[in-house]
C-alpha cells in the first residue's frame, strides 16, 4: 500500500521524482506555460534586457569581489558568476538605464548595493531598505566609506508596513529603478507591493525581483499585475524577473 500511496501522490504532484543529477545548490519549483499569462512583457522591458545583456561583456565588479566579506560568505568567484548569479546583470541594467534614484529592498550583506553603485550616475542615489542594519551582518562587504559620498544610504525599516511607506513616500516616489530582494516568502512581497501602490511615482520605474523560481514566490510572480519578463537565464539561477510599474 505504501508503494501505491507514493505513486498516487506523485501523480498528484505531491511528490517529486528524485534529483536526476547532483548540484551545489538546488530548489524545488514548478514551471508554467505563458499562453495564459495576462501580463506580457512590454517592448521597453525587452529592449532594456537585450541592451543590458549586450553590455555585460564590459561590466566588471572585481572591486566588489575583492571585499573580505564576500569570500567569507560565498564560494570563491561566485559573485562574478554570470549567468547564474545576478550581480553583474544588476550592474549592467544600471549602466544602461542610468537611474538617478534606486531603491533596494533587502540590503543583507551589501553585494547588490555595491555592484549597482559602481555603475550609478554621479548624481545618482541608492536608498537600500532592510529590517537590520548593514553592520549587524558578520559577512557584510560594506564599510563606512561606502556611505561617505552620500550616493548610498540605508534605511532600517520594514516596507511591508504602510506607515513606513508613508514615512518614506518622497524617497520612494522618486525611484526609477527598484530591486526587490527579500524575504522571498510571498506574503511579505504582496504587502510591500500593496503599500507601494499607494504612491504616485514621478517616473515609471523598472522593478527587478530576485528568487522568482522559489516555490514561495511562484504565485506572487504570476499574480504581479505589471508587464513582466522572466530573465532567469540572464540572472540568478533561483529566478530573476523584470517588470515595468503599473499602478
């Protein structure tokens, strides 16, 4: 009966087959057709993605990769992995888009912040939000000098809370590029986007979402009511999605 039960559960999709090969990292996910996806990519998203990918051969984030914290937290040179990781892609998008106001949701240890800052216009600003300060992470690659020129600031607040979004309304509404990197649980992302929907953006910002292939993020990505494009093959192996703001 156990064998029959397992077979029935597998047919229902409750059990997955054993891994067909070994890998350093893997996650459980599912793939879905796009013929019934209501929110197809805009031409702007397609053009931006193609331009960013074309720019990638000239992108270098070696300076970020040399930071001590990176190699305490990552396997050697994983930060430079492309495709497979999204750090060089983020830098390429910033180099092409030339955003003046970047919002990052999820500072963590600062790898994305620094990768983007390296290609930020001189009059640009990255405001990175997290519920914990950058210097509370043991493997943070950030240091005080990264904030000295005023082009990178951190706000320690939770954007899933409406009052926090209201309090930071001015900074958020000026964004022309938003990178959402955490916590990848689904409900929090829904709350953050609901809160952001109360804003009146001055520009029509581009959003990039990390880890869209995680099982906890599948429904959120599918439900996202914006023009969007799965660019995982050019970004993070766990999923990278790009979208264009629509209220």
